[in-house]
């Protein structure tokens, strides 16, 4: 048996499971980047609901293929809901996303631009993503075919500019890369990774 002292406090809280009440938000700041839900995006001038995720996945050539390979697969979508999971000692956000179908909803044109058809929804059983594992992208409607949008990645903005509204808020600033690690439980201080925007949470009973 593993000695009890060798199990970190973080693992203990994760094993206990999250609270049965989930707070939902329409906007959230993660590592200095502000995300909106698609519903909020539709009534705002700024677009902040587009997300991109790159993940390792096992791929086979056919149903008879006995030699699967691990490849990187790109996912494009928009944030549908923002959940904040509460493990008592720490919290972290989850994004519930509407993903475009990878085979028929994403393509690369002759100029190398990635085009996404958000109306072709896929990955219906894998809607959730840890907020720190996604990158924010912006969709620009294709002038030739309005069903498709060009996916563009913009520069990340500095945390202080977003929160405190400094004059340099529109100036691109360097920021640390995203991380998918859980926040340390033992240390309550340090750099802010997750910041809730000023939106009232909605508690849901599971």
C-alpha cells in the first residue's frame, strides 16, 4: 500500500470530487485572456468566444487497422457555457464548447488559411475542455462562401490591461504560455491564473 503521507493534498481533494453545485459565467479571464460565451458574444462588439484546441488522439486507417497511431488533431469551436468546478480548496474553469466537425467542418484553402464551418457540429460527446488547454481564436466570415469562416489567432493581451483598463489595453503584450496543470493547493499566493469577470454566477443543483 502507498503510505498516506505520499499522497498530495491536491490529489486528495480531486479524489473527493467537486461540489454538486456548479457556478456558471458568461465571461471569464484565464491567464490574462478574456473569454465570452457565444450568447454574450452575439450582443457585444468584441468577439471572444472562439476557441482552438490541439490534442493527441489515436487514429486508425479503417475498422480493420490493428496498428493505431497517435497524431495531433485540431479542434475548432465556440464557447457555449463556462463552468467553474469547486473542489473546496481550489477551483478551475471548464468550457462547454460547440465544436466543428473535424472531417467536414474544417478545411485548408489553397492559400493555407484554415476555414471552419461552425454549422457542422461534431464531437457531441466531448464538449468539455479545461479552460487553460484552449487558445482563443477569431472567426472572419469568408466573403465568397458565408457558411465558412477563416480562423485567425490574435496576440494575447496582458492581464493588467484587461482588468484595470489601462490606456495600453489594445497594445499586444507578451504573456506566459497556457498550462494544463492543476493549481498548487499548498500555496494560496502567487500569480493569478484564473479570474472571474464581474458576472453573477448561476448555481445548478446536480
